[in-house]
C-alpha cells in the first residue's frame, strides 16, 4: 500500500481545547502531524493539517475517522489526498 499524505481543513466556532482534543485523537490513531497552521477569524476557528497516517491506512478509512472526530468537536472537515492529486512538493 502506498504512503498517504492527507490535508484536512477543519472549521467551526472557536472554543478552548479544540487543538488539544484534535491532536490527541490523531495521536491515538498513530497519525503524524507533519505541518499545522491555524487561525481564529472573528470567533471562527480554522485549522489546516498535513497528516501522515500509519502505513496501511486507506484514504477512505482516515477520511471517515477525521469527519467523525470533527463532527464530535462541532467542526466541519474537508479531507484531501494531496499525493494522488499531485499537489504536494517533497
């Protein structure tokens, strides 16, 4: 199975602890955060994460888990397989 690089963008109402909860959930699944950028715009929390899941994880598996975790945190998620789209520079 090919190594994946995933970009996920999550958006929702800002509140304390979002980054801690999100990163803990990723770590518990063995997902490595390669890059992270976040901002808050007028109370709207926005975070973009470049992720490397464990070898053998399919895009659909991780996408489903990320969307469920985002929903549990009150966030909307968009998930991209940036490797297959050719968007990423090594």
